[in-house]
C-alpha cells in the first residue's frame, strides 16, 4: 500500500513549498482512514527536509519515483522512503531508506538489536540496518514482480541527527551494515552517491506502482528452505489425530483460496501436539505457494521455533514467517492465504505496548486471511486480558461470514503419554472432578519440593 507517491520533481516541490508533512498526513488518512500522531508528522517534516537535500541534484533524474510510508504487504510495517528508477544498464532498481532521528544509542548483547531512548524511555529495537535489510528481504521473498523482473533492492539507513561514534557502527553489527549501509549526520553526500550509483534514469513504467500491484507469492527458495529445515526433525512428525487435523486444515485452506472465507478451531490440551500441527501446516502451505504465517501473542514460542528450525540455515530465511498477534491492525482484507494462530487462548483485545492499538486481535486475524486456524485451550488462559476462547473466535468468525469448523486433539504425547496423569492433575488442582484421585507410584515418581533450587539439585 503506497501512502505518498510522487516523482522526484513532485517531491522536491512539496518539500520546497513546506507542505510535505501535510501531503503525507492527507494521504495517510485517505489510505488508512486515520490520522497519525503529531510526533510522526513532525518527524516527517524534519526527515523529508534532509532527504530533499540528499536527492536535490540533477544527477538523480526528476522522473525517478518516490514513495513515502510504503506499507509492506503482509505486515503493518511501513518503509520510510523509497526511490526507484533504472541503473546504467537499464535495470530496475529500488533504494530503501530507513530514516531515524536518533542522536544516541547503546550496544545490546543480542544479535541485530540496539538500545535507544524514546519519549517513554529506553527500549531495545532492531538496528536500523537490520530493519532496512529485513524489509527488502520481505519484499523479495513475497513479491513475484520483483523476482520475475529481477528488480534490484538496495536497503540502507540514514540517521541524519546522529554524530559518528563507536556504537551504531560497532563490529557486532557488521553483518547487517554490510547488507544495508548506515549513513550518519555528516554522510549526506555518501548517501547521495549510494543513490546515484543505482538510479540514473527514470523508468517507463513506475517500478513502485508495479511492485505494489504485484502478485504475492512466497519464493521457491523460502519454501524449499523451510521444508529442508523441517525434514529430519523427528519431533515434528505427525501422529494419529494430529494427521487428521492437519489434513482437515489443509483442505480448508485450499478451498478458501477460491471460495468463501473459512475458520478452523483446533481444541487440545497441553501435550496434544497443537504446535506440531501448526509448524507442519506452515511448511506445507508455503511449499504450495500460499502466503502463510505462524502467529502467536508471545515471542517465546516464535523464538523457539525460529532457532529450532534454523539448523545450518540463516535465521533471516524464516524470521518473517513467525509474527506477533498484533501485526494485523492495518492489514488489508484477505491479503493472506492462511494465518496459523498458535496459543490462540492468549490473544488480546488491543495491541501495542500500551494496549491502545487496533480493535480486536481475533477479528483482525480473521479479516486479514482467507483461512485462519486457531489452536486453542480455554484452560490455558493466564491473564485477565486473554480473550481467545472458542466462543469468541466463533462469534467473530460469524461476524465475518466465515465457514467455521471445530476439531479436537486428544492424544497425549507428554507425561509418558498418559491421559490418566492429566486427569489426575485436573482433579488434584480442582480444574475438573475426575475418577483419577490417586497417582500410581509404579508409573510416576511424584514429589513435592520446597524450592526450585532443591528440585534442580535432585
């Protein structure tokens, strides 16, 4: 989705006349139906003046195309600044620029992460180079036009208020800076040269418009990589009713591509293999060329699967397949073929750090996908804000006029595979009254410890 779109000549005129921020805000309302924050409007005004100075040269053609706040398909993320055109060999090129008004930052001990201060305090965020590179990666792996026309994407970051130091360019970020150079306060000329090397002529057909209208389809490389990573992981092999649920979900996903929107609710207690089915679905749907993502509220399971499935492959191949449940606030209707929601009972009403964004995570997910599958256990809610019950999912599916189906995973693959143990646990914790009032000492060594340290020592 293109929020602001103009030729370089038109952009220069809007900045020179002093109305660039108003133009972007007007386009923002037109496309997204709402105004943005005053702080973001102010940041546009400041950052676009710096970009005006960078591209206001006859060496960058007036007919090159500019896009500001370009919303990346399949996400609610937006690219700050794009300029497109042809290089000296008449090949299509796009320069992606992540703009930051940062003045300082601190190192983090996490890969690709850096600390900086915002109005609400210090936060850990993705390094600007990683951010720009990941946006380019996402476009390349999901936009068929980019791949078919072999359009080159060149990401970079421009921190126009940031004085050079040994933090933002620290050696620990070299891997990402190599993929997406970072330009600081005194580097405007270097950024201009970076653009001039890639944009020498305007294109006959607006490249940004072509990409925005391009078909969304996962690249073969992405599908093959995910398939290879899953292959050989025995814990992801489907057993018994897992296989039945998996095939049911596959059929519904395939049918919904050309038919009516469908929602599948998969109920199952702990250890029944909900996540195993979810990962296998993600792999197969991606392999079939459908646009699918794994969704969870908490980062922990996403991180576990990203690491578990990585093996010898780079994390970047798969990290865009695993997203948070608050990622669909501004997402276009039915842009996904399938969304696979694990731990759906943990979904919330609102999204964002302060729970002030969006309308309802369940509704937003169903709205965004032709097919959505929710793996849910109503008993595993842990917070008063958790709203992902079967009843609520069915209610919102009905409001979206979706075909709704419910299935159950019952076989137990933890705790020695004993349904009796879980029944005893339910009875002991007074969750459900069952006939399992005693636990056999022949099958289990059950003890109560006074502290986690004592348990660890044993």
